[in-house]
């Protein structure tokens, strides 16, 4: 059962082949999300102080052509031992996670303060990290460390409308598209991984694509869907604990 409430959308092989031919693009999956590369909207910046020396601007859109914000674009790079990172913060304000999407590096710890004047019960049943912070106010003494890369979907046992996401990366270079659906990819990047919380594919999948493919093919289209109602904490608790 998917704790995020996402219902993956499957594409019939015949329709997929037709889309491939129509788009004239390369479709490659690497255990993460399925994306189409279409249209000219990716290239070296040309303004003063920009250009290939500083990177490239990439435009991300949904299947309807609208700019898509909150797309995570991670530069795929070798992992080197690094210094201890500071503790990241996932707050709870007005019965919402703040920020709704948090990106951290593998091995980094996250603090979960509760800034509301009511108590929350934060949990995740995601394979990347399963944990519970039982009903509490204030800030838990011990932050939670995320040892594995992947996606963690957060919920609250008390307020089912609270949904948050933690993207745990291997790379130090992780970008999030702005309201115009744009990100600037560093010039040295050779491959990037692309993920969105409302993608039609499984919540814990992403797409690996080379920057060369992006330059040749153009903008990235991410197919999204409206999330289905989430499973409640009690349902997931019964499933995982056999009650």
C-alpha cells in the first residue's frame, strides 16, 4: 500500500510507442520517473555573466504545457566523503509542514519542531526512512538522521491533510524549479535526476537523463496527477504491525 496516496498511471505499450514517435525523443528509465523531452527550451544562458561557464537554464512543464514548480533536479555526481552537515529543519506551522518539500543530503539529520499551539504526531512509512515522533509539542530533543537516499513522505496522525516530502540526495547539488518552472543546471553537470511529488510514476522513482540529451531534445515534460486521498495513519499502522 502506498502511504503517499499516489496511484501510478500505466501507459499502454501501443500508446507509448505512438507518443515516442510523435515526440521523436529518447525515452530511458532508470528506476525513477518517466519523462518526455520535447520542444526547444533548454540552452546556454546568453546574458552578461551567464553562458556555458555558469550553466544552463532548464524549463520544466507539465503535460498541459504549464510551467511546473517544485521539480527536484539533482546533479548526478560521484559521492565524496564530506564534512558533517548542519541539521535541517522541517517545521509545522498552521497545520502544514514547512517547507512542504525539503531537500537534504544522505546522512543529514532533520529536526521537526512544532510551531503550532497544538500537538502533532509526525510519521513516515516510506522505505527510505520509517519513523514516528509520537504526539508532541515544541521540538524533539533528538533529530532524525536519514541514512539512505530516496524520497520520504511525511504525515501527521492527528491531521490527515498534513503531507510533506523529504528528498534525500547523494549529490550536494540539488535544485528546485521556481514558479516559472525554471532551474539553472551547473555547467559541469553531465547527468541529472528529475523527480516531482505529483508525478504519475511511483513516488519513489526518478529519471536519470544526460545533459547532452537535454540540450539536444529541449524542455522536460513531467506528467503529473492530482494525488488520491492518502491512507490514514491507523490503516498503515495496522498493515505494518499486523493488528
